[in-house]
C-alpha cells in the first residue's frame, strides 16, 4: 500500500468530569491523532499518551516529535504494510504509544482498502462486548457512591475504582456496603504501592474483589509475585505488560492471575493480539484497558475485546462516559454491552466538522525514504479549549 501523506493533528477534548488517578487529575485530553493518506484511501490512529510523562515516559509533545523526526522516515511510502510497521520502527528505542498510533493508522487504511473490518482481521468471536467503567478518585466517599450508583443505573457490568494510599479500604468497603457483594468490583492502584504495603493491601481481601490492578511499580514483577503469595485478591498486571514476552515472563513467575491489555502500552494492536495469545495459552484471563480514547481508539479497542480470551468486562465504556460529543459516531451502552463495529477498518467515520472545531494544531508530513527526513508542508494552531469541569464473575468466582 502506498502512503504519501501523514497528518499529525492535535485536538483538545474536554472531559465530562475531572478524572483523577494516583498520577494526577485530567480536565481536558490533549490528544494526538495520526492520519495516513494514499491513492487508495486513508486511515486513522490515536496516540494514547498523556499531556505529561506521568503514566509513562511518553507524552504528547514528545510523541509528535518522535513520530515526525524518527519514526516516519523509516517507512517506505511506496510499500507500507501494517504487519511490517513494528519491525521497521523497532530500531527506535521505546516510544510504544507513538509507534502504536502509526501502526493503527496504517492498519485502518489497509483494511478499509481491503474491505475488511478490524474485528474480522483480529479474529473476533463476539458481536458485542461487555463494558465496565473506571471510576476516578473522588473528593469524598459520598460523591463516589453517587457516581457508582449512576454507572450501575446506566447498565455498566463492572465497576473499577482507582485507589491510592489513603483512598483504598474505606471507599471499597463503602461501595460493597451500599451496592452488595454481587456487583463485579475491582480496584486499580496504578503502581502507587510498594511490597511493604502488603499487609495493608491484604485488607482488601475481605471484599471479594475481581482483582487488584498493578499495585506495585511496573518494573517490580518479582515484587508482584511475592505479593501474590501474601494476599488472596487476584493480581492483574497492567503497566508491567509491555510485550508478549513480558507477559510470558510475568506468568512464569506467578506475578499475575489476570492481564490488562492496552495496545498503546505494548506498541500496537498486532502485539496486543500476541499478548492475548500468550495469556490464553496459559489460561490467564485478559480484558481490554482504556486510556480515555475518542471513538477512533475506542473502535479498535472494542474490536480487540471481541477476541476469545477477553472473558472479563473491560474499560470499553460508552463515549458519553468521557465526552459530551465524540469525534466519531458515539459508542452507546446497550444492556451493558457495546456493539463491535463491522464496517471496514475501525468501522467508524470521523466527524470532520467537529474535529476541526476541537483541533488545536495540525501539520502534514510528506513521507520520504528512511534516510530523508519528512517535510512539513502545512501547519496551523490555536490555543486549546478551557477545562470542562462538571459537576457473578463470568470466569468463576473464587471462594475462600
């Protein structure tokens, strides 16, 4: 497939409400979109980096720079194939989210040209996927309970609570007390604890949680294995799983019972499928994580979540969980599920009028050879929008 032009577009998407984790609080998502264009059509990818290097070392400004200066020059515009993108970009160390955005755009364009959906390309076995919701750290337990009640009323099948030291046992206990033992409940620590907190984390065992996600730092896989021997709550790894090889290593060490798969974190959807295959081969359930994506990234995530190993509800929430208006047709929750797109590529169309309204900068880059840097041919920018501040386990319940 020939790719002549790559557009790097920044958009500012105000969140419906502030989203707080142990890393900080987000009010507006500064999002980098990658669009590739050739004689046979176009494709879109979404870079899931944050504005600052807090969740990972990557951040939006850096991702745009590395894509422009170091990644795009490695593509041959006359012969761009999705299955070779990761290999061509591999000499550039790190930057999996930037690489994933390029691969996703190329894959979308390729599949649209072939008339094949991402779901079919990935090997999906479901027409809809169960949806969970991620609930950020709140100002009070009362506010948390109100939010959880709203999401349950909307039909979400699983609740994930963000936790950090000082906001863990009490809010979990309150949610269990208010909504009962039957709701699927899990927590996400985003690496906020250390192994010395094992006794405290064991206090969560009383609440029969689906899992505790990434309690320790991402490089402490051995620590997770040690923690798994000291608590009963199943451990799920997120940030530690950066590749299929990393997943195999963590499983062999006994560091996880479950894996959260995020395509951006592992360098792309094709590597995410390999992570899925490794976990499935070892009997490890997986679920699809989320990074507050727009409909572009969400569509691909939903297609991925339709693979057979995704047996737990993921963070594939409806569009209105995060945005009043999406850049594609919105994903809507129906009976606790999202429909898997079936049209070619991601299966969604970009609303160009609205996209222009939320665009903060745009540049077009002509592809050259691996030895010739790309040339910026157009650029425009305006200030970002102001913050918007608004007001039974399917895989078997463990009995102990």
